[in-house]
C-alpha cells in the first residue's frame, strides 16, 4: 500500500536517515542549540531527555523544519534542510510528528483527520484513504471512535488518533514531542503502550519524553541534553546505571526520585 | 453570560431601592412636565384644566406617572426571565407605537404609497446591499490573506487600503467616487458608485475582522498541517478558514446589518431606494412623518430578518462541534 | 476551489459590468447624442412640490416635470428623469449624466461659471414667511434673527447679500439675518418653522408658490411683507459639455411654448392660490 509520490531515496540500514552536524540555533540573543552532532539510523529508537529549557523540543522541531537552524547542517534521507529548499512539504510527508497538545483538526471527525493527509496531500482516493485510516485506528485500538469529533474524546484517545493520523502517511520516521506530558496519569499508559507496539513494528522513532520507564524498555539510545548541548548519549543500561557526567547524575537523581 | 450560582435579592424588592427609584423617577417626570400631554387630559377630573393647573397639576401628573412606572417594574420583577423579556419588549414596542401615533398620521396616505416603497425602494435597497455584501466579502478574504502574508507588495497594498477606507467617512467616500472618478475619465453612475463605496468601505472593516479570525486559529493547527506535508493553500482552505468561519460570523453579521442601513446613503445621489422614497413621497402633500416611519419599520424588519439568519447560522456551527 | 473560482469570476465580471455602464462616454455633440438615443435626460430634484415630485405610482409630476415632458415631445424624443440632489445639479460638471436641468434654476453670475442658461421659462417672486403666531410683522423684524433657507439657492444668496442674478428686475436687500440656517430643501425649513416662532428659526425664505402650497397643506405659516425679489427661472445645461445646438433648440422650443400659450396653461394648471384663482407665472413682468 505504498504511495509512489515520494521521491525520497530508499535508505539502507547503515547510512543514517537523519544526521545533524554542528547545528546551532538562536532565538534572538538566546542560544537554544549549541553545536549539535547527532546521527540516527533507520529503525533506531532514540529518546531525548533533559531538564526544561535544554533545547530538546527545539532539536526535534528542527528535524522537520518547524524550527529553522542558523548554523550547521541537517540531512533527512540525504536531503539537506535549509531556508531555500524546494519541496519541504514532500520531505515532511515522510516524517510523522506527534505533538504534546495533540493538534487534531477540531472541525473534522477522527476518520477525516486520518484521511486528510493521504487524500488531500498524496492524492490517494477516498476509499483507499478510508481503508488505511481504519487500519491505523485499529492499530492504535480505537476504531469505534471513527465518526466522533476530537473534543468528544479523552486526552489519551486524542493522542492515539494523532499517532494514527501520522501513521496514515506511512512515514519513515516518527517524531514525538512530549506526547504524554499533557495527559492525566491514567491515560499515559494507553499512549505509551501504543508507542511500544509501534517501536516493536520497526518504526524509526525519536521521542522527547520524561517517561523513563518507557525509555528503558524501548530505546536503543538515550540522548541527554542540557543548556542546548548534548551532554551524553548511551544505551539505556549504561545511561541509567553508569552516568558519565555530573549534570546527568543530577538530572537522574531528580527524575528518578 | 456565565451566571454565578448564588442569586442575589432582586433590587426591586428592597424598600430602600424602591423609594430611591421612585423619588428619582418623580423628579425626572416633574422636570419633563407631561402636564400638556394625554396624561394631563386623563387627570382633568382631579386637576382641572391642565394648562392652568400650575404646580399642583404638574405634581399630580408626575406622581401618577411615577406610580404607574414603578408598579409596572415591580410587577414585572416577579416573572421568569423569558416572560420578563417578552413583557418589556411588548411595552417598549407599544411605547414606540404611541410615539408614532402621536404624529396624527393618515393610514390611507401610507397605504397608497406602500406599493411603490416596496417594489422600488425596498427592492433597490436590497439589491444594492446584496451586491455590496458579496463584493465586500470577496475583498475581505483577499485583503486578510494579503495582510497576513510575507509578500511585501501584498501586505503594503492591503494595509494601505484598510487604513484609507476605514479612515474616511462613508459619505465622503461616496462623493469622492461619484464626483472624482468621472474627472479622471471613469464615468460612474449613482448606483455603481454607491455599490463601489459600500463594498470598499465595508471591505476594509471586514478585512480586519477576517484577519483577526484567521490569526486566532492556534499555531498548532498550522504546525500539524505542515508536519503532514500540507502546502500553504491547502492549509488555508481546508484547515484554517473552516475553523475561522464560526469566529468571524458574529462580527461579519454586524457588518452586513450595518451595510443594509448604509445603503441609504445612495439617496444623496438621487437613487430611488428606500430612504430616498421615504423623504420624497411626502413632498407633494407636505406630509413627511408617515413615509419616514414606514421606512423605519421596513428597515427594522429587514434587520431583524438578518439577525435571525445570523442566529441560526451561529446555532448550526455550535451544534457541529 | 471550483465554486470559489466561479464566484470570484462572476463578481469580477459583475463589477466590471457595473462600472462600465457609462464608460462609453457621450462624446462631442450632446444634441446629436440625444437624437440618436431618442432620449432627453432631464435632471430635477423630486423634493419640490408643486414643481417636481413623485406620485404614488412612482411617476414624476409637477410643473417643471410637465415642462420637461413637453420639451422632449417637441424635440421628438422621450423624456427620462433623473433625481440628484439640488446642490449636485447646481455644481455643474455633469459629466454627461444628464442633458438639461428643468428645475426652476435662477441664472446667477456664479452659476454661469459652470452652467449655461439657454431659456428663461417663468418668473416667481421670492418671499419671506413666518409662523402664524410670530410677533414679527415687518421684514425689518427679521434683521439679526435666525432665518432658514435652502442650501445653494438664490434665497440663500439673498440672505448672504450676494445675489448676482442675470437679467432680473432690481431689488433691495430688505433683510439682514443674524444667522442663516441652510437646509437641504424648503420643506425642511417649513417643518422647522411650524414648530413655533423662534423655536428652530424665526422665519424662512422660499418661492411664493411653495409657501402658498404650504399654507394650503395646513402649515401654520403666513407671508411676511412684500415679495423680496423676482427671479427669472431658467433651463440649464452643462458648460463643461457645451453644445450650442442643444441650447439653441431648447431656446426655440421655449419660445414656441410661450407663443402658443402652452407654457401659460401649464402654469395655471399647477399654481393655484388659496382663493381658487390661478397664477400665470410665465409672463414677464
């Protein structure tokens, strides 16, 4: 069921699907990102964590160019992201994003939210788009809500719809920007479960999150950021049991209390 | 209104308030002096000839009026909200009718002229307003998008336009168009001049309304759309504008209602719309109030129709979500 | 986007159509154009009974209107009436919106800077009027008072002391008001006056037939003193689009109507006094 409209080259598992070299970003005088070097390969699950203001959200939003970096280079599937690039929308079609505040389209039903991308952007005809939408809604386990409007759903359900909506575009990479931070505790689990299933199915995932249990279970690599820099990155066991930097230790103390 | 859960004692049930109100109203009625009106006539048995009743007569009339007024308010305060509204509307409407009646109008005068007022006057007013409304809306959509764009030309033209056409009185704009354009070589008749002035003037106000409506859609909607790979036109058309519509409906409805009334300015150019006929149909017999009041009722009725339509549309959007 | 484009296109076409209605300018000889279109466009303010007004069926009536119709008939074309405000007509620069004004306009020096006056067709006296209960009994009593009049009219010029009529009988400025209230038309002055002497104004000035009509309609007003001046009332054409042929034709027709008494007949039909007698204002005095 792949669309043929994308012209992003296929990647092998060895070349990085996303690579950042020397990336820096300023908001006015304030430096949000400092000389970031990062590589992400296909099928990798990356968790980015750190104290607030560390630049983790900024970093992930630079990956689909919702934010613009001023220095350094970012390559996605071999295409460089920069101010004058053509076809940013085509690149974005291959990157799914899930937001902290869900950002579902309130005037469309759940089903229509999921059909919007394939039908309007990729030109997939309505019945195929609907099939795919229902399939994705089943994958996130809420197919029965298809004809409801977002405001009729709980927070956890809305976030799962958001995930399904992104999946309908069959992206290569999924970005998660604090997906459970705005949810009530009892709904966090259902969203994390969905994300774990997604990870198991082989999706490349980059998650900014505070959920350390999830990180331990799913991540291939944990990237710790503070003050706009990557302080350290490691496998989960090493990261939690053997933090290298003082900053990391302070953070872990606070968050695992 | 988001009413509080605790109900206060009604002001009208407190003795202190009632007394204060009564004294104020008494003073007002006394100052206005209704002795020479109908009420004075009613009280003839008590005060004698109204014109010669002096202080006593004036005081008596004011006292009676005060008692009627305060008792009326007091009685109404016992009813439920909806009933109160209905009663007060009815009383205000009757007062308005009394006002109209006091002019000693000839109904036959109105009857003979009403067909012309409706077939010519009302028809012209509606058709001028309708075309202007459509044009103003088109201008507003273009203007709002231009004002929100990154294109220097678009932004400059749009902001200049809204500044200029909100900066001049509509009547002045009408004259500038009617008298000015022909001198530049563009001949324009009265009706097109009126439509142009109305469309441009209200288009400017509506541009601001549309712009604010579009801007009020949260940034997250833009981000989610962009993240899915939507292009600008698609985002605007399918995501932003549909959400902006329920927001802009109340202020836009206001503008439409105002445009309906401002079409009356075309009368200055001699167009035979409602206002013009209201003024001139009385000329032959030197009776003006009949036609003016008739036009007033027609304008009011038209406005109420528009208000009802607006309320229905707002309801429909509330139900949708 | 289909419906939206359709709508956008439609409105653009509609606007262009509306704006272009008269873009095909009447060039050159106005008279030729009138003949070619078989239509004489006559401008007159419809707020002046008994000179021009609208009846219940939307048909123009009145002395000026009848004269206009007769002129068109003798010119061999149809008459079409346009009703702009009086001050729009007197301002000139008609831009060929209409061909002639049959509106009882008095030729003055200032007006002849923008208009031509091809033919005088009648004369009326102008007079002052006050409320029936007014304490004022002579014209001198209005000196320093508030007098109402019509804006852009010869009566306003009289009050201002700069009435520069062409070919009119001599007159004197018998009233120097303290305040001049200029309104859109005479009936507005009358409505203000009827409220009482000194309430909104102390009196007003208008043409005698008009005041006569007001008295007949039951307005509580009366004439004050003798007529202030007599004014010749003329047809007018635009100086901007000067057409001597049209002016000559209009003059010829008026002369014809005077010699065969049809003009007098119209006057007698429309100008009646309170006692039932009629006035023939078309005779020069």
